[in-house]
């Protein structure tokens, strides 16, 4: 757990009547990284919505999906999100009444107004959204490892002895 990023009651944020800012520096238990997660996070209670913004960065180690080699990937983001404060997603009427109507397009997240906001969880979610779908170490990637030339799995012709590969060999010969 990152020190200082403990969950805070939404009512406490409302009573501040000003944005609350957290300095972020530390390791997340749920996201293994080489460097500490660094940055800043600000949350402001705006009646029906919680406005959250941040600047976050860290470096993680990934495994390439092609060559299985490890490589470092920098994660940097400047997320901004409006979170609806209610038991259910907002209706069209509630959206019309909100002062942040222009920025609420695509609003997805909901929090119980009597609940808590967890800044560490928010940081984890935002950094996780920056993870690549396909891990690729770059243009220098050697590709999948080639099969070994020696060993008991090959016939004298150098072809795999496993009969399941026969259909591929037949296709390649055409």
C-alpha cells in the first residue's frame, strides 16, 4: 500500500469544499513495477459527481508475446474522470441537472454517495489501462525461438517425428 493513499469518505471530500490532492510515491501491491509509482492525484466533490485527475508514471517489466524475452515498459498517463455519486447510473434527467453535463459523456463509474473513494485503487486502474494488449519488445524482436537441430524429436531428415506436423509439411510442399 502506498502511504497516504488510504480510502477517504466521500462526505469528507464534500465537507472540504475544495479539491484534495495526494502525492503518489510508492509500490502498488497489485502492480509489480521496477520503479515506484510517482505522480499526483486530485479529487473534487462537485455535488452529484466526483472529479478525479492525476499524473502518474512507473516502469514495469513485461514478457514479449513473440520471443518470450523480458523488456521494460514505461507507463505514463494523465487520466481525468468524472464518477457519478449515486446508487445507480444517472438518468437523462439527472444528467441535465448536473453542472458538468458537457464533460459527462461516457460516464461509466458510480460510487455510493455514503461510501468511500479509494485513491490507490483508482491509481491501479488507471495504470492498468495503460498496459499493452499485445506485449512486443520492439522492432529488434528475434521472433519465436527456433527448434533445436539436435535432440530425440527429429527424424534423420531433420523433420519433426511428431505425426501431428505431417499436415503442415504436406501444405508447405505444395
